C-alpha cells in the first residue's frame, strides 16, 4: 500500500480506521504524533482499551498471540501498539508479524511502530507483509527546504502566520530540531493572538534551539549556502561536537567531487555514479552544480587544506581547527 505522509494522516482517518497501521521512520516527533492521531480517532469510535507491547531482547512473542486473542471484560474494542525500537523482530517475531498481517484481529486497531528501516530491512518478508496490508505512515525527517512549509502549516492550524523575514529567522533557529520547533510554535500561540507575526515578536519569543549534524553540513556547502555553513560549524563547535567528524564530512565530499569531475571527463553520466560515489538523497542533485561552481583546482586546494586542518586537530600544526574549517566552508560555498 502506498506510504502516507504524516501531514495527510488526518484526512485519511476521516475516511475511516484501518485495522492495521505501520509507522516507521527516523523523525520521532512525527511518528509520535501519528500514533496520537490514530489513538484519538480510535477513541472517538469506541476503542477504549489500549495495550502496548515493547519488543526488546528476550521478548516473548507469545504475548502478541495473547494480546490478539484476549477479550476484555470492560471493552470490546482496543488499540494494540507493537513497538520495535531496534527494528529487528528476529525469526520468531518475523513469523508472528506475518501472521498478524495475514489475519488482523477483529475489533482491534493495531499499530506497528518501527524506527528508520534500511532498504534491506524493507525488503524482508515480514516488513513487506505488513506493508501490503497496512496503512503505512513514513515519518521521514523534514529537510531544510521543507521546513518553512511545515512551520507555516503548523502556524495556520493555530490561526497564525509569519512575515517572510520572520519565518526565515524562525527556521534558522529551529533547524534540525523538530521537537523544539513544535514547542516554539506552541509557545507563539500562548504569547500572541491570531494573525500575522512580525520579526519583532518572533525574535522576542523564539529561542535558538537549532541542532546540526555533519551530514547536513555537506548539503549546505554543496548548495552554496555560505551563511548556513558558518552557522552550522559554529553550532557544532558550541554543542561540543568533535572536529574530527566535521572534517571527515568535508573531506569525504571534497574527494567525492574530485572523483565526480574525473568520471564526467571520461564521459560517464551522474546517474551511473550514484552507487560508486554514494550520491544519496539530495547530494545527487547538488553534486554536479557544486563541481561546476567550485572547479577542479579549488577542490584540490581544499583537499590540501583538509590535510592541514587534520594536523591541527592532532596537534602537529598550530592553529584553530574550527576557525580553519569555517574559512574552508566559506570558500567551498562561495558563489561567483
């Protein structure tokens, strides 16, 4: 069954409850909200009992059989949640989940909640059995490009909106921390009445709760977003992140662009290089324009600078590694 985004879940629930829901993805807030929405819809339709099974090491899968066959003295309908934080049910669990998919119990709404699943895990028999019989909700991360729209929709739901400059400011402050973004949006509803919020109100109310990781850093400099690169590196340093990991991210992507340039000179197409160069996700779109913008000579110089920063980190050469990385990041993200 096609995957449903969390934003479209509410309208799907208005069409009726399905007996089986599969919620998976790495964005914990969206998964939590999806579960809340399903439980609320079930409660309104008389599913008053709730049972939660958390699958951890040594879990007894006979508990699932018992939960599926038990009849409550107080309620004929229930919500059953099967939470598998590790994403690996094991052989016995896989068989139990396939039986569940084949014959969902009557008078029960069952939620199977999983973390981010790798491609190989999604191709397993038990996952595909669940996927084919469930309403699937994919709680995938909200990227930087999608975040303004996500914030705007949340504000609209509480009768508010933001001026464009205020929205850009807000997104900068909450990037990478969706839970904090929701909390800040909720706070705005408490502080201000419905209507348009300007920069003054937003600046006064919103904390700087952005959280960055090195994997978003490469996205920023490949896209040529110099201010974002600086903000990310400053944020990583302030959060106590190891400069080793940040430098590794920079170095790997510089090498990737150098290899991409050589391959393109040989007449190969970007689509044929995805696996070899690990051009996953947005990198596939950003890599070639970044290569043209930066140029082969500047990339070779950047690789030399990465080696110098590595010596700084190791104490072999004097200098501030974070400062050097910010300078390098600005050079790599500079636009003509």
